[in-house]
C-alpha cells in the first residue's frame, strides 16, 4: 500500500541515520558518509515540524510557520544538484529565508 503522502515518508534506514547522527554519534566518521541520508534527515526534521504545529495555538502556529518555512527551504536545497543553482538560490535568499 502506498504511503498517503510519499513526499513526507521517512524510511527505517532514514530514521536509523538520524539516530546515529543526531542522538548517538559514538565517534567521528571514519569515512565520508554524506549521501541521500542528509536529505532524509532534513525531511525528517521538516516533517516533525509540520506535525508539531498541530499542538500549538493559532498565535504560536503563526510564529512556528517561520521555522517550518526555513526547514522547507533547507530541504529544497538538499534536492539541488547543480552548484551554480545552489549558489544562486543562497545568494537570492530574502527575509524569512524565502528564495526570490
């Protein structure tokens, strides 16, 4: 059965990556482990921020939306593979972390 929102789906592999890099970093990496799991970590944090919103009052949700938007922007940068596009996007950031 397909996940109802595949863009926000986090696999077990992604969760284990997050646990090992956020909560349980036992030692420095012995090799470069930067890969698609970095994007998965961003997706996990963004998903959690979206779900957290449901526990907030209306006023708090407005404040929290700035954080969620920043995390969404960060997630978007993990999906850009052209260095020139990424640099342009970063240089073009406006107030509130929005791309121009």
